C-alpha cells in the first residue's frame, strides 16, 4: 500500500471511530436509556394499530418530563409506524409496528407539552389519515 | 448516415430505451412533487389519466399518488439504470476482453425482456393502481382490501420477468468472461482467483515487504473493470434470486385469492420476510451500484486522463471487501424495528454499513489521486460528469451513514432525509451523472461522432447538478423538520415551502436533461436514431425516396 493511501486510511479510521463512539455514547440523549442505563419504566402505554386506526389507552396518555415510559405497539393486520411529534412538527421518536410482534420502545420526554401521534409507515392509500393531534400530554 | 456496427447499435438502443424510462421516471417525480405542493393542481390530469385505467372505479388522489410512487422506482432502477448498464457492459466487456459476447442472441432478448418486464411491473402501478410501494412489506402486497388483486398479480409477473432477464444477462456476462474464444482467456478457476482476490493474497504472502509502493497486478489477472463487473454481478444474481422469491410469494397468494382459495398471510413472518427482502434488495442499493460505479471510475478515469489507475492492487482488494460488506449491511433498513435483535442493529445496521465508508473512501481516493497525478488534465464532458458523480456519491453516502445509525435513526427513519438527501442524491447526482459520463464517453467510440455542443453539455451539467441538489437538500431539510416520506400531507401541508423549492429544483433538473437529449439528438442525427428502430434497408430506401 502506498504511503499516501495508508495515511488516508488512517483518516478514514479516525472519522469512523469518532463518529461511532459519539453516536453510540450517552452524548446522544436517548442512547443513555436505550443502550446504557435501560431504566425500569414507570408506566407502560399500549397502543393498537388495525384497519388504518390508532387506538390509544382509555383516558389518554400522560407522562412526566424525565419519567421513563415504555411504549408498546401492536398491529393486527399490516406494518405501521408509531411516530411521536412535537407541536412544531419535529419528530421526538418513532418505531416500526410489525404485525404479530410486541414492538416496544422506552422514552423519556425532555420538555412538557402536547405531542401528536402519526403513523410513520405506509400501510395503504388511507395511511395519511392516521394522525391523532395532541395525543400525549407531558407535564413538568 | 453513419455506419454503426451491430453491437454498437444494440448498446445505443439500450441507452435510448434507458433514457426513455428516465424521462417517464422524471415526469412521475415531477407530478408527485406537484401533488405535495398543491394536491388539487393535478385533478384535471388525474381525471384524464383515469380514463386509461381499467380498474372499474374512480380512484382517489391518494390511490393515484401511491400507485405512481410504486411505479416510479421500477422505471428508474430497472428501466433507466439497468438498461444503461446492460448496454454499456455488453459493449465494454468484449471490448476489454478482446473477444465476442458468448451468447449474442441474448443481447436483443435481454433488451426486449427488460422492456416487457419493466413495462408490466410499472404498468401494474400506473394503470392497475398497485400501490404497495417497492418495499413490498409483508403482508401489504397481499392485503387485497388495500391493494388491488389484479395489480398485485401483474406486478409480481412483471418483477419475475425482470429478475429472470437479469439472471440471463449475468449468465451471459459470466459466460463471456470465462469463454475460451481467444488465447488470452480466463478459465473459471482464474476468474474466481482474480475476482475473489486469491491471486493477490498469494502474491501478498509471497512478496510481502518488497518495498514497491504501487505494485502492478499480475498480467494474468482480469482488467480491474472486469473484476468489478464480475463481483458486482454476484450481487446482481443474489438480488434477482431474492426478489424472485418475494415476487413468487406474492404471485402465489394473489392467484390463490383469484381462484377463491385465499391463503393466510400470517403463515409468513413479516420480520423474517423483511430481513430476507432487504438482504436481497441491498445487493443493489449497497452492492452492485457501488461496485459497478467504482468499476466504471476505474475504467473511465485512466482513459480520460491518460494515466494508469493509482493504487490498482489496493482497489482490487477494495472491490472484494465491498462484496463482503454488501452481504452484511441490510439491517440498516431495520433500525426502527424493535423486534430485530439489538446486536444485529448495531453490528449489521451500523458498523458493517461503515464498511462502505472505507471501500468508497479508498475508491474515491484512488480515483482522485489518478486525476491529480495526471495534471494538467482536460476537463472533457465525461470527466466533468465523472467528477459530478464522485461528488454525488460522497455527499449522498455521508447522508446515508448519518441515518444508518441506531441513535440518529430514531429521529430520521422514514423521513424525507432518507429518500432525498441520501437516496436521491446517490441516484440522481451520483449514479445518473456517472451513466451520463459513460454515454458521453461511449458515443464517440460507438459512432465516431463527436458530441455536438459544449454549451449544451454545460447546461446539462449545471442544470442536473444544481437541480438535483436543490431538490434533495430542500426535502432533506424538511425531513429534519419532521416531514415523512411516503406521506401525502393533507392541506395545509406544513412543509409546503420546502416542497415548492424541491419542485423548482426538479424543473431545473428537467432543463438539464432536456439539454442533454437535444445534444444527443444533434450529435447522432435523426437518421441514425431512426436506424436504431427501423432496419437499415428501410431507412436507406426512405432516404432515397425523399431525395
């Protein structure tokens, strides 16, 4: 290998290490609980998907800022996506909802407010209608 | 009229057919972008198109939008990209190996089968409103309350024709490489040694530390371009086999329902299917696209700058590693699937995907060093497009690595970032510019005609580059703001400003493409173009009659 290639390879290795170490570390806030601390959830929120409908728990969803919540989504027909969005439209988090499986993801909200839920995976032509405004209330 | 050889003429036919598919693909893309900006703007056109659709009901705008989204990549990938690649390889492989294509009859057969297959699969979406998208997530393609039954069956048949045809093409390329039609031929063992890097490994073990900074490959080895084509074709075959099984499954379920014997979709695990499907599909997205593209850079750049490829022995190893990496990266499409084991998501989804960073990083380094060491170089049209394609793969690949990350994917999965900043940059700025470079380079070789207008080349280059980047990055920014892909937002669309900028970018792109088509038409002349469709005798007699 030419010395210039070897130097370039070292640069590539450096970028690889820096990027992956940072993004797998708790410097990405949610990696702290998703990969490292894995705290026991204080509540489990069950959300059902079927026939283009999203079914929330009776009484709605309420969580506290910083409280570990486990979102468990199931589908009885096709693949959907559980996406939680802030009031300004930016995404807080999402996961795929695979039929026949328990799809679970733990989350700690970092700011109070009202959050929307939208299906993030295409499930047929009526997929754009799968939206619930202000589905989650997060309190300080 | 220029005398064009038989093989050269077929290469041109493949290129022209590919460009027709690209035009259809671009038209569909512009329609979908318009729908995102103003969903009612196309109602009149939709109504007119619905007259062509034999579906027996009035489709909704969403059904039309999603069926077009399903048809769109079929004509882009299997129409434009594959047909261009097939035509180019059918010319370049025998040219470099100095022997004939092993089965010449397959050249026209591949041409027509590809057109029939792509038209059938594309038509299943466009005419029959098959709307399961190219991802075909189980059991959506067989959920006939959402997806039309006939459309699903026709799509599966079209996909099967395409995949069988690709297998035939790959078989012909492999057969050509190993055929014993000239004294300097390569046996099957030699092919394996060369393409799997065994001979380089043997040499490395025997000559380690010889101090030669840039060792030359063994003269018995295949040209590096042929090594890329052969290794890329391994991915191509795996992809075709996997997609054939997925299409076969959909076909079985569709036919069973058609004959009133419906099967239970729950018999197939959606997660297992998704793993199988993405493993096969990534043989294209993260396999042959990268390896073929690298091979074309390795071939074109030395030809264009008049210098041997820098670090050729290293890039031979890189191509092998690229093949191994492509076999292991598919989980980056399943990072949001929580039932997928976390070790798979981190290892296959994130870390092995970074293997592409090394292989493409070294490939681009070798390409750029070759150009740098050959200074001063003349920036010919193909070289300018090669540089554009390197830029496209660089930024599109970087965007891909950002999303193929277990942490960042939580907020990027299925957003516009994925499809725009990554996929469209790779396909439009990267791959398409490389195909244009090949066309600009091949036309003088095939026809002895020089590209007519440098000004139109400039319009093409800058229109395509600025248009594709404007489109990709405005939508990518919308993705960061939360805009999903595969989503026809109801009015008012909160991402309308970004969508409008993307539409403007698409129009600039179209101007660039139009300049290219005019230039090609001016270069070839309409008589040569007509001679690609009609037999030469008829063109000659028509010319005689007109004079």
